[in-house]
């Protein structure tokens, strides 16, 4: 049955205002505080996303094409100021350097990133761009994700794809060490620590993030693929673009690969499951000799593909009616991967982790078939853009995840998910659209959720405060404060809190 009719209105009716061009605010704009900001909270929330959707008479028709705009909410002694700046290159490069997705530290420097080999060095205090960096200058790689893992000592791990020997395609895990006593740029010491082979030689999987426990890397090879033959000819006279190179074959399912973090050895076991697509890992950890991987999963490739990669943003809800007959069912899932199969029995559940319904079964062909435990599922409601108490829990057993609630793909809620009990808490104010919530622990805290969530919120229907910084108590999602900004700002993708 066709779920879409011509008169259908999006449940979040004001969403189109999120994608209007705005002006940068290169001078600090003071915020009006409603509520109370904790005395211990001092630092800067840095956010990235699109901010300009046309140049002259030429419009940008996709969210990821909008020109990168960096935002800073500076919190000092209970007061907040707001600043934003555009990154402007537009040098006709074949591979985009529009680094609008995330920002993260490498050594003592900070870099804005997208999903290519280019990153932009930025000054996190002034938001000035300090230079463009091509990661190809440091290793053989065609692109890296905007979602690295950063360890307590400053070591950065990321995953990228590249051509290997004899035109074979691999997914490389790279390691960037922390700043050493010699003060040499850590990028100069970048190394590839392991490589996952591509299952289909000329059709690598789309990679948006990866998992890392204390001792292992986890890579999900999903059904969404990039056809390299199309990609290599995309810049020719036929005028196709990068998104024309995407395709999918859900009959092959999803493959999950594991490598030892310390030796770089790729484990011989191949883990398989039914087809799903993934953008974000929540957390990955080890328990009782097995790997637990919690993921934000999407089913229904055609719907997701058309929405995220092909639709015109300004008319996107109308376009959705032509994309598929039914919406995908987004889910938060837990997969458990057994590591030691020496005495494993065929067709027996190998999962030893307690308190989970996830299963793993060794098949006659040597692969391990995985069935997940569903931690959260809601019709057309998604939990995504996940965050955790990263400094304390990344790669370790944990209890709480925070994320955006996506209402038909539009962010209008903030969720807190207890991954052990499946209890969900919710913050929602009609007519407002939050961005990814960042967890900040209270100094000296002993409980995992003792801290605050900070996020930027767009409220296009409000004449007094079209945008504000929101502070929530991470324990129960009660509102602590709003720092209202008399400026229009667009929705953002990802970011970080810099103390």
C-alpha cells in the first residue's frame, strides 16, 4: 500500500526553514540566558554544518552541498556568546574540500572534516581557517570518515578507503599519534595499522563510521556500495555526479569484519547478518571474550538512498512520495560477535554475554550468522547521531546513550536510551529542531550520567529567539538553561566541546 498521498504534510512542518542561507556572525553575539548554567561548565561548543545554499543564481540542492559554516557557543562564568564563520575555497576541485561535517583535535591543532582526503585546519578560538591539508600527502588513502576515535592520550584512529596492489580495494585503519616531545606535526607520523579487504573488488562499501573496543576494530561492510567504474568516469563529459555512483544489492546482506588493534591482524572469521545500512556506531566493547557492538541501523535502502542522496532539499518531502512504497524501520541494535571458535558447535548459539537476546551461530561454511537484539524501534521514529560519556565509556561496558530523535528524518527530539533496560527518556518542544547532543561530565562525577547535555537548537517560528543553546540535565533530560541567540542559524551535523 502506498503510504504517501499528494496532500500529505510533514509532521515537522517548519523543517524547511532549517535549510535557508544565513549570514555569518564573525563578531561575538551575546546570548540572553533563561535558567541557570552550572558554575563548573566553561568551554566552547563547536558545531559544523551547511550555511549557504546558493552562489549567485545557482542553488545547492542537497544538504551536503551547502557551504561549510562553523559555529561556536562560548560558555564563560554563566554567560554565553555566539560566533560563526564560513569556510570558502570553491577552487574547482574534483574531490570536495567543503569540510562541513565534524571537527576534532589532532595533537594541539583542530581540523574540520568531511568524508574525503581533505581536512581544514582551524583556529577554534577565532574560527579562522589556517590551511587545507591533503591526507594523501601522508599516506595512500582516498578518503577518511568524519568520525575518528580519540584515545585518552590523544591518539587518533580513523578509517578510510584506498586502492591497494593490482587495483584491489581495501579499507585502511590509520593511526595518528599524540604530540610527542619533539613537537613534530603528528600527521607526519600517520600510519596504516591494518587493512580490511573489499568483498567486491570494484564496489566498496560506503563507510561513515567504525567501531573500536579496547583491543579490536570493528568494520561493517554494508549493502550500499560505490561503483568504482562509474566513479572513475563521473567527471567526464557525461556530467554525472558522485551520488550517481551509489548502488545497492541487499541480497548479499551485511558483512562485519574484526581486526586486532595491537597486531593489526584481521581475524579470519567473517560475521554475516541480514541487510541493513548504518551511519553511526554507538559503542563497541568486549565482554566475556566476545565483542558487543551497538549500532544505529536503517532498513529499506531505496527510501534512505533517495532521501539522503538524491532529493532536492527544498521540496524533499514531496520527493519522498516517489522514493518508495513504505518507510524504513530504523532500529538501535545490539550485535554480539564471538571471538574464539575453536570448540564451537555448528548451528548452536555462541553468545555468552548475559542479558541479551542477540545470537551468533556458526555455519557450515565457516561464517558466523548474527541476529541482533533490538534496543529501540519506533515507526518512522529514529534514534541516531548517538553520543555517550565518551571519555569514560568509549570501548567499555556502558549504560546510557544519547541521540537525536528523527521524525521522518527531521530532528525534533533528544533521546536518552538505557541500553540495559531499554528505558527511553525524551526532550521535545514543538517547533524546535535540535542538533546532536554532546555529553559533558560534571567534574568529580562518579555516575556515568552525572553531567549535562549541550546542543544547538533552531526555532524558526520564534521571533524572539530563532536559535538557542540548550542545556539539559543528563540524568533526566530536565531543562537547565537556554542561551537565546538573536540570529538565524541552520541545523548542524556534528561537533565537540572544547574546554
